[in-house]
C-alpha cells in the first residue's frame, strides 16, 4: 500500500516542525499546501528564517 510520495513526506516534516515550534511560542498554526518540491523548499527556508532567533535563544528554562 502506498501512502504518499517523497514530496508529501518532505512537506509534512517541514510543516510539523514549524507547527510544533510555533505552538511553543503561542502562535497560531498555518495550513499551507504546496504541490512541488521548489515550493516546499521555499517554505522550509522561510520557516527557518522565521524561527532561527527563537531557536538560538532557547534555554532549559523554557522547557515545559
């Protein structure tokens, strides 16, 4: 049984990582949908830029 291709898997990884870190910041979840690898890569790059400062300032005091 096939459940999806690599594009769907890569999108899922990018989306879940962003959603999880956004939730830590108390932010709303986004629901983007992309159909080609270039758009998934661009989304990954955008999310990385948005989250980089938060992740660099992470400390154990922020642990739940």
